[in-house]
């Protein structure tokens, strides 16, 4: 049904996964040293792990002789060295763990922050829809967090730590080390198999998630139609179905994940039991074969406490596997945003006279949709005003954005006084602009006007405000949501900026939309004055605004 | 707040509905924790006892019963693994079932909310709430079993340690209790606040992004793109910092847990020093396992701030429930007493752009905030009629029709779920779109893309028209139906509309600034703007003053 054009990247396909891995390692390459430090801190955990096991072995090993000989020093004294080692190791373990957390979370913030900085040019390119750009810049970057803080450090540790721990066991009992090596193999195979099953399930869950997300986006957007046709029940049934589907898929993924972790837990319990049985019978001296090494109680405890630690890093790797999948599936979205970054501006065009502007067979296409504008040709003669009218979606704003380099030119060219505008040439220095919702920055009204010409004097700003009909104290504060300004005043703010900037081209996008008739009427003379001596293009729905133009062009 | 908030009520209802699963998950959690504690304790005891028996010589060793303890160890290992699997699967199932019910409920709430709120929702932001914020509530369900597990672990640990000495048991119980209290207090600073900050900062970051993306042309024209980037990155930085504080906060909790373990090790050695070695080992590993299980409970606490913030973000989506048993109202519209329409009426509305023509007709259908004292439906003030009663009277083709992502047929059936393919084609024919669709090999099953992006502006308009034709409502409301169409197509559409209205007996309200469609109407109103109270002003056109003597049509 609705998923027909919701294409989801296939995170498990081999090439996609490899491409994602390449992109991720390239994107995180500058932080290689700190990533190594993070992994090293995780691996360093083997030191307190060995220390704790040794402390436990020493302490308990000392109890039995102490008890057997009542004349000896008290038990407490006998166990002190071992207990101290165990306690010290526990503390070291806590400190190392927190150091690893601090390092990894700091690293993650650095990488995410730098990546967002790099993606910002794509965000303002106008090539992706706002929601796509937002999803990539927020959730897409967030998806790397688990990859950086959990998956990557533990990935290295899962290979190195077990080997170090087994080597430590070999010092005390080579035979036990042999048992551990021998059980490691089926453990790794089991992990790979469950990992693959989990990948397949999580791919399906990912699709269900995308479908539900798309459904919500779509139905909230189409809410006016749903309400007008009283289709709420029908839609909510559909959402319930997709929602159930997601629950079913998620439940399957979780079952596989939980089963795999149960299997790994069981495997590790089995391996530990094998070590325990060997140690136990060794201590009882009841081994059915000639003992390869003779163990003391202390040594047996050391081996037994060490055994579960051997499997711990791999169990943690299995648990962190979904972090890698999340990162993999975010990569295509991040790449799209990265590639949307506009070509670097090589030349900023600063015109000192009102130019003739020509659209020559211009086509504008966003992504895979039908072109918004195709083969459109129009010339705005020097200093004249043209109004673009037509229903919404006919491309009025896209033409205006095109001059600002904010919509994708997929055919034709723009000419300035007959000279084609080359790619990398930027016209915005020569443009003054006012739209239907002028941006408000925190600060005074004066600050807000000044953004159009930072070096302007207060006198110049007062003149611009007066021309735009902005009355009252220029020093009054305005909050970011436009508090303190009425709808009409906000438009006047936009026009004041346009007056202030001495640019020879004026672009107005719906300068009076959503205003009542009286407020619109009051703005007409101001718009007329702002366009004087400038080459002006106005996109509007309003007949009154269109009447100000020398020529009216209807788009359809 | 005395009253329970709407979202909390919805969640509580789901907790009740999932009570069976939640109890089962809690029982599993108790089995897991108790088994883990006993397992570790018995293993330690067994190993030490074996060693002592071995030291005592082979005769003692032969009589040492190793069968029972080793069987217990096997059983406990299986119980622990199986129980953990059960707890996780059942707990998550409860959560997933609850969330699957919660999402459509929230969507229902949105459709019933005041249109001023619901139609102002940004689709991206709302979708995020319905997915991510609802997902955060999942943790709330999953963590419900954790206190039971921690309780069972503590109990099992106390019993085990009592074998060593009552003092040891009391000490371990005290350490466990104090650890939990300290960790709960620590959570307030270490994870609650960062968790809440993370969600709030995420919202602020997204808001900043949306606002500045919308201002892109202005930023560009005034060379402020760089400044905007810095502003966005500054709010991204606040968000990232909150995330980092949250993970560091969880780290402090782990450190606190290790510290408690170290204290427990010392305490067991001190209090149980005079006991047999096997019992010291049992108490030692048993108490470590107790603190491990308590740590699981503390781990679930780290989500609290984030869950609370998610619930707060969902709150605005929950509207006061309205009853849906509205009796139908008769199709009789009275606008300011100036125009009184029944289904024989055809009202044309003109007036300059921005004067409020669309606002007026959309108020009729509760698609805009309604101003009382202007319009009456079936004798009742519009403000006293429910949205459902009002909407049932109209079938609407707006200027910019909204479409769901899907096929032509799915969009048309939004208006009339039970209509046949023939009826769909007939409506498309009347809207002059049938020919275009016959050219497509998929016909009615042609996918339209997001908001019908594969169609041109004029085709979208005609599809919206066909959709409105299909709904069997007393009045057809058309907003600029022929805008942007060529003269011949316009003439065909008008002619077929006339025929259709005569056949269906529907009334018509038509907005247009073009003369041709207005000729269909037998009454004309001119909208001239809004008064101080926000009411749309409509009056009879000057040249038609004579005809307006008979206003009831």
C-alpha cells in the first residue's frame, strides 16, 4: 500500500554494508588516535579482571591452611593480601570503566559535532526536503553514537581480551587454558550464526519502522483531507495495522537477539562448568586420567573466576551488534546530505546597477519528482518589476530561490545582462529579499534590521525603518518567535532590510500573504517604493500586489 | 497537578491491559536474580568443599557427595538462562503490544483535537513524537519487573549469607539497601536531569533547524548562512553535551556499583572470618551477585528522565475525549442571515485574494477555528455543532488538495470507501482526468508518490475534484476548481458539474474569481475581508443588488 515509494536502504546487503563501513571509517579517520585510546581502555579491563581473580584465589587459598592450624595468625590476617588485591582490582575496574566511558563519550561528541558541521552546507542547499535534511542531521548523526561508544571499542576488545585472559590462565594451568581455547571456537561460530539471523530479522523490522514512520508523516500532512472526508476511522485502522506489524517485527528481532544472548550465556556457563568440573575433580584428586597439572584451591578459584571473563567481551560485542546496524543504515542518508552541499562559490557577483535578468529554458527538478518548472523562459528588463502569479506548487518560489542558488537548476541557464551565470558564481551579494515570514533574531529591532547591512549607521537604519513604516522604539527587544511584532510589522521588518541593503535586485516572495486587506493595502506603496530603480521579481497570490508590477506572468 | 494527565491515563490503561504479561515477566525476573545469586554462592561453596575434601585424602574424597551440588549448579544455570530469556521476551512483548495500541490511540486523539491545534502540527515533529517518544515509553514497561528481580536477589543473598553468620547476612542486607538508596539519589543528578535535558535539547535543536531552514533565502540574501550554521551547531552542541552527560552519568552509576561490591568483599571477610572456608566463599560470591542484580535495577533508573520528558512531549497530542454520538443535522446553512442555503442552493463566492473566502468555507467544515455567532447549521450556531456533524454535510475540493501516499484508487476511496471502479472512472471523467489516467498502463492503480508529486499542479487539482464528486454529501464545496486550466477544459468541467449536480441533487458552494464557473450559481456573495473579531465579512455584489431581494434560495 503506502510503502510503494518509501525506498529503504537494505542495511544487510553486502555491498551496502561494505560501502557504509568504508564511509564510516573515512568519516572517523581524523580521530583514529582517540578511538584507539577508547579501545585500549576497554581492553585494559583485563588487568583488574586478572587481579580480581588472583585476589580471590589468594584469599580463599589462604583460609584453609589458616583454619587447619589454629595456632597460626588469625584468618583475617591470612586473607588480607588477597582481599586487598581483590578490592583494589574492583576499584581499578570501576575507574577504568568510567575512564573508558568518558573517553568514548567525548570522542563521540567530537565526531558528531564535526560531522554536523560538515553536513550544514547540505542542509542549506535546498536540494533535500526539509524533513529529509532534518532526519539526516539529527537522527542520522545520532545513530553513530552507539557505533562509536559501544560497538567499535568492544570490537577490538572481543579479539584481544579473551586471548590475554587465556594466556593468564595458561600460566597457572595450561590444561585449563586448553579447555578455554577449545570452547572458544563453537562460541564464535554460534555468535556468527545468531548474528546473521538477527541481521535478517532486523532488516525486516527496519522496513516496518520506515513504513510506520512514513505513514505518520503522510497522514499528518494529509490531515485536512482526512478530516474533511471523515476518514479518521479508516486511517486509524491502517495505522493500527502498521503499528501491529512493527510490534510483530520488533518482537521477532528481539526474540532472535534474546535467544542469541541466551545461547551465548548458556555456552559460557557450559564452558565455565567444564572448567569447574576439571578444577573440582583435580582438587579431589579423582581425575579419571593422569592429572596434567596439580592445582591448589587458590589456583582453582583463580581459574574459575577468570573463565566467565573470557567470554564477557564477545557477549558484549553480540549485544552491541545492533549499534553497527543502526550506523550502517544511517550512512546513505548522511551521504545524501553530504552530496547535497552546493559547489563552492568561486565568484561573488557584486552588481552596481540594476541588471536585466533572464531565465533561459530553465528547468527545476527536486529529486525524482516531476519538474516544478520546465523550459521556462522570461526576461526581467533593467529596473522593471515582474509579478509571478499562479496556484501554489507552480514554481513561483522555486524561480526566486534559483536566483539565490537555493533550488536545483537541472536545465537551461540564467543570464545577467545577457551574460550566462556560470556554476560557482553567486548572485546573492546583489540581492535584497523579503518573504512572508521574515526571520527574527534575538536582539533589538535595530539589530534585526542591521543584518541586511552590518556596517550601516543608526541613521541609515532609522531611514530604512521609516521607509518600511516601522514605528516605535528601534531599541526595543524582540524575542526569537517574533514576540512584540504583529504580522504586518514583521513584513515591514523584511522590507526595512530590503531598503537598507543597497542591492540592485529585489526578490519578494509572497510579501503580503496571510495579511488582512487593510494591512496589505498599507504595504503596497512601500513595496512599490522598494522596487524603484531595482530589477524586481515578486511571487504573489494577491491581485493588488500583482497590480504593482510592469508585467504579470501567470505560471501553471 | 491533581488530575492525572491524559497520556499517563492512556499508559496506565495499557499497563492494566498487559498486567498478565507484566506479572509473568516479574516472576521470571525474580527467578533469574535468585538463581544467579544461589548459583554463584553454591559454586563457590562446592569448589572450596571439594578442595578441603581432596586435602583430607582420597578416602574422604571418595565419600564426598559431589552429585547433588553439581546437579543443583546445572539446574540453576538453566533456570538463570531460561528465566532471563523469558523475562526479556515477555517484558518486551508487553511493551510492544502496549505501544502498538497507544499509537493509533494517539492518532485518534489528534483527529479529534481542535483543528487550530491538529492542523498546525508539523508532520515531521509529530511523526517523531509518535515514533521515538512512544518508543521511549517502552523502557517504562520493560523496567517494571526490575524491582522484583532486585528484591528476590536481596532475599536470596540474605538467606545464603545467613549460613555463614547472621551478622554477615545483616551486613550484606544493609550494604545492598544503602547501595540502592545511594544509587537512587545519585540517579537524580547523574541521569534524570541529563536524560530530560537530552530530550528537551533534541526538541530545541530540531526547532532551530526547521526555523532556519525555512529562512534560507533571507539568510542567503543577507550573507547570514554562516551565522545560522553556527547558531544551529551551538544548539546541536547543547544536545550532544546532554547526551554525553547522560552516558557519563550512567558510568558514575557503574562506578558506584563496583564500590559497593568492594565494600561487600571487605565486610564479608571481616564478619565471617571465623567461619568454615566453604561458607566464607559462599557468602563472598553470593553478596557480589546481590549487588550485580541490584545494579540491573539502577540501570533501568537511568531512563527515567528521558521517559518523563517523552511523556510530557506526548501530552499535547492527547485531547479531551469527545463523544461521537452526534445526531445528524439537516443540510440547511445560514450565513449571517444573509444567505440561506438548502441542497437546491448554489452559492458562488468571489472577492479579492486574501479576503477570507477559503477561511469562510473551511470554517463550515471545522478545518479552521470557528467564530461563534456568524453561521448557523440547521438552526444551531456553528460553534454548538460538533465537527463531525458539520463535516458530514460537505464534500470539499480545496485549492491545494492533500493526498495520501498511495494509488489513484486509494485516494479516491478516501472520500467513498465502498465505491466501485466504475464510479471512480465516472468521477474522473467528470473531472476531465480519465483520459490522462487511461494513458497510464496502471490506470486506477497508478501510484501518485508523496502528496501526488508525480502529477502536475493542474492534474492534482482535477484529482481533488474527482475525489470530492465521489462523496455523497449534501453540499459540494469547490475552491477555485478551474484555476490554471485552459478554456476548453474549464468549459467541459463546468458543463459536467452542472449535469452531475442535477443528477445527485447536491447543493453547491463555489469559490472562484473567474466568471465562467460562477455562472453555475444562482446566488453570489462577495467576501471583503475580516472584521475586528476575525469574522469574515460577506455581502451581495453591487450590480446584483436587485436579484438579492430573494435571499433564500
